[in-house]
C-alpha cells in the first residue's frame, strides 16, 4: 500500500474499521444508530468522501427523464439524494435499515424543498419487498460493501425497476472481487434480465490510494430489461 497523501483522523480510521467489521443487519443497525449524527460532519468531511458524487455523476450521465422516480439504496443520511437533487432529479425515495440515518435524510433539503419524497425503513437483506416496477432509476453508494449487500440484493432491486430503468450501483472494489459481482451480473444478462453491464472504476475518497481496493469502487451500470 502506498502512503496516503492526506492523513485521516484516528476517529475516521476507527469508524471505517467498525464499519468493515459489522456483519449483517443487526450489527449495521447498531453501528449506524451511533454514527448518524456525526456521519457527515465527521466521516464524510474528514475522509474526503466523494463516492456519492461519483455515483451520481455516472447515473445522471445517461438518465434521460429527471422527473421519473429514483430509488437511493442504503441512502443513510442522504448524501446521494442531495447530489441527485442538485442535478435536477426531482422524485427521490430512499431506503435504509437505520431509523437514525433516515432521520438525518428526512431533514435534507435542496432549494428549500425536502430532497426525499419518501423514506423507507427496511432491511434489504430480509423479507422486504419493494413496489414492483416503481423506479426508473436505482442508485447506491457505500452499501454494496463488506457486511451489507451481496449480489442477491440486486434481484430485489430488479423487481422494483420499471422496464429500461437505469442502474448505477457503487460496489466496493475488494467486495466486488470477493463476491464475483461481474460474473453474477454477466449471468443476469444471459438470463435476459439486464443489458450488458459495464463497470466504472471511481475513487471513494478524493485522495484514494491506488493500491488499496477498499478506497475504490466499481460502479456497475446497466438497464433493467
Ligand atoms: C456506508 S453507509 C452509506 C450511506 C450513503 N449511501 C452514503 O454514501 O453515505 C451504508 C448504509 O447502509 C445501510 N444498511 C446497512 N445494512 C442495511 C440493510 N440490511 N438494509 C438496508 N440498509 C442497510 C446503513 O444503515 C447505512 O446507512
């Protein structure tokens, strides 16, 4: 690993260690309950987090109807929604397991209006079923990662997508390799469920260390069939 150009605080390093160690819905609920009020003012600022901006840039570059509903998966405090709204996406729903993170997202505004139309508290690794065919776009940053979502969560999202819906899912690069996302999505293409996926390599942090796959994301871009 090469030396980082911008040292993070010990608090941010500890928060990341805890996040990567949290496995499954209960551990994540507990972790994000205690992190919600400082997630943006602490972690996002201190780490130079740019993941949400990268995912939204990739999503919007190809999303043709900003008036159609978009789902932000693992929305947390709403940093993705905030970026979408700035770029003119007007109907945004967020889904997350943590009521504390969702409370932060509910307070987020853009030009004096709430960013989110609806915020859904749900465990996407559990029995949750989303409204069928409800979304023309599906985005995510920071949730397809260690201990949260594997490829199978994408099946739920596909059911919630309208035909032709655009997906831009940020997937932690180490997790992407470990869980075989490329092969899994390739198989969904062969099954006729999605268009040919492509993967954009983008930094999670502004000063991402080239040698550390946990500082990079593969943004999976495809359309629902
Ligand atoms: C690293 S945060 C990312 C938040 C935001 N998208 C961002 O980029 O800052 C991961 C989010 O996934 C949520 N999460 C974890 N497990 C989940 C589950 N099983 N179902 C739904 N959301 C979950 C957490 O509550 C947290 O808000």
